[in-house]
């Protein structure tokens, strides 16, 4: 059973305010990630404390970095069930976890932060990982 949308809205809005596009269905996920050119960061958002205290703040911190992915995307685990399931299909080799953060380049999954890499670290450390991934995969000079 999905979470109550009214309860989840403030958690969703944190990423939307940063410019994230919400992917609400499997069709939305496929449209954003299938045969996509450029770079996209996909955040599997969650109601858990590590999403609130670590993942979403890390994404916000990383938005201040000079190099950025071209798209910021999000699905909400526990609410956008179909979209979350489809998004996880693009993360081959990784077990489902939420929150999690994935980076795609030209439709290829190139970087991943799983829940165990998020819940035990602070937002600044996670943001540093994101910035390094942006430098590696989003820079036009590579």
C-alpha cells in the first residue's frame, strides 16, 4: 500500500525545489532513461531518516558544484511503486535500496550510491561522492 500522498509531499518537494523531475510511472522512467543522451542523476527518494538527513541534503549540497548532470530525476519508493520498480531495472547488478542515487550517462548506468553508503555517512561526505562522479561523468572535457 503506497504512503499517504499528503504525508509524502514535503519530502518530494525537497527534490522538486532543486529542479528534479518526478517520474510517476514506468512510462515516465522509460522516457527519461531509454536511449537517453547526456547525463541524468536519478534519486530513489524515501520517507526514511537517512533520506531526510543524508540523501536529499547531499543532492542539495551537490547542486552548488560547478559540474552538474543535465537532468535531475526522482521516483518515490513506497508511493510511485511502478516507477520505482522500473527505475531499479535500469540499475543492473544492484539490489533494491531506498534511498539510493544513480548517475546515468548516455543511457548507461555509471555510478551508484546504495542505502548502506548513504545511511552511515553525513550529507557532506555523500555530496563529495556526487561531485566526484559529476566531474568524472558529466564533464565535457573527458
